[in-house]
C-alpha cells in the first residue's frame, strides 16, 4: 500500500479580499479534486485572503498509480486560469515508512 500526499500553494486573484470571496475560489477546486477520489482540504493560510494551501492525499496499491492520480490533480489545479499555482510539495509513503 502506498500513500502520496501533495500540498498546493495557491495565489488567488486580487479581488479575493474577504473569506467569502476566498471560499468562492477554493470550494470549486476542492470539489474538482474530490472527483479523483482523493482526500482534499484547505490546510494552510486560513487567515490570508489572497493565498490558499490545499492538501491532497491518495492511497493506492502501486506507487505509479498514486503518482498518476496526484499528477492529474496537479495538472487540473495548474490549469485553472483564475489562480496561480506557486508551488507543490509532494511525498510518497510506502510500507517501509
């Protein structure tokens, strides 16, 4: 069994000046990620309106399968025109960890 995690650091548009506006950008992204059968949540920058940090995790039988799912998630987030993906931190956990 393998688990891969990723943390996406996002820069939200300049009009995101309230938590309500921030949620209007973050919620659709989280909903889209969950279609990949991953666990996804906002995990950081809760007090900043123009930034968001999203965590994603997947469990798979093979490491290549876990990587492929996280790759798809990363591509979908990076392809959203309204946000800027600043960085991605990924980690693969296996039976030995």
